[in-house]
C-alpha cells in the first residue's frame, strides 16, 4: 500500500510515483472581425445570450486538441456566420479577473471578412460598429481589448506587456 502525502495540490506517492494536479487558466480566443467590404472597415460585435450579458468580441473556449487559430475561425463562424481570414495576433490577455466565471486567458486575433454577418449560436444579436460607436456595456475585458486594437489600427502601436 502506498502512502500519499498531500501538500498544496501535489500528491507524492512514496513508492516513487508522482501524481500532480494543476489549476490552470482556461484557454479562449477572441476575434476582432473587420468587414473589409464596408466603408470604414467596421468591426462586428455580438450581444451575448448567456451571462455575463452585454456586447462582446466574437469568441469562446478552445476545444481540447484544437489550435487557437482553428478555434478562432470556428467561434467566429458559429457566432457571426462569417468565414474569417486571420490576419495577425493582437495580444494575449490573462488577467485572472477578466472573466467573472473563471480564470481564462484569451488569444486575440485581428481578422477580416466580407459579407453580411448574422447572429447565431450563443449570440443573441449582432451589429457592426465604427470606432466611435462602440457600446459601453462590453463584457469581460473587451473594452481594454478594443482600446488596444484601435490604438494599433490608428497609430500602429501594439499593446505593451505590463
């Protein structure tokens, strides 16, 4: 019989087997979609059907075995009905308080699309916004993400590591 000593979430099996349990942030993606067939390249935001309620950048959880790029395209298609082309990575946001439900880290992409977006999946509604029209009731840390994106879009300044 093995003797297991528990200390901080790490279990040491005295028969030289080590069984470790980790608590890690959950990976997510968000995709800022620029509609390049519309004047001014408006971005698409969704109104969430589930808590937390409000407007959000299209995105969601990365499935096990899925790359973040594939997850970004899938979530964009599920929520906006648009096929997107990922252009570049904006930044990774990982503040433990960014999502009230759990600790997540979001890989944020900038993408382009053409066509007419339609709300689907867990998007209650959807709209296209010019930079000066962005709603104030944004979920998660999406206000910061959009500020960083607009600073990059307008001035070429990338978000800085804090």
